[in-house]
C-alpha cells in the first residue's frame, strides 16, 4: 500500500512537471489555451503506462520548439497527449527561416547557371 501511495505521488509530481512545462506558443498574437487540466491528467495517466515520463517530456520540448520556430499554434495539452504528438519526429523539421534560405540558394543557383549558360 505504501508502494502504491509512493507511485501515485511520483505520477502526480511528474504530471505537474508536464503541465507546468506545457507553455502555449503565440502565433500572430493568438494562442490556444492549455485546455482542461483534469482531461490532460487523465490522458497523461493513460500514456504513462506505455511511455516514460522522460519520453513524453522530451517530445513535448521538441514540439514546443518546433511550434515556436515555425510560428505554429500549439494544441491543447489533452490533444497533444491524445494524438501521441510527443512521438512525432521534430528533429527533422525544417525551421521556416531555414527553408527560406534554402529556397533563396536554389533561386540564386538557377540564376547563376543561367548566366553561365548565356556566356
């Protein structure tokens, strides 16, 4: 029984870390609220059975960074958990400004190739 109480305390403490870290990202002066804390907690308790707290938190950090870097609104916390967004691969996501630079480099290369062709 003491062991169960300790597990519940750790689970509650870990959810609080998740909830406090989940910071909505503003985009075009709009934000999506975190949503219902109790709904998110229920989903967190379901997800923690299959996934570690560290896995969820790592995915959350990558998700928030991706939203911030790409000017995207964040989902409500319960949707983030429900859709297993923490499992998405944000490491390979191209930041919008990086994509703009790639596009500019491609355009520049085409223009340079055209100049060389015309000479």
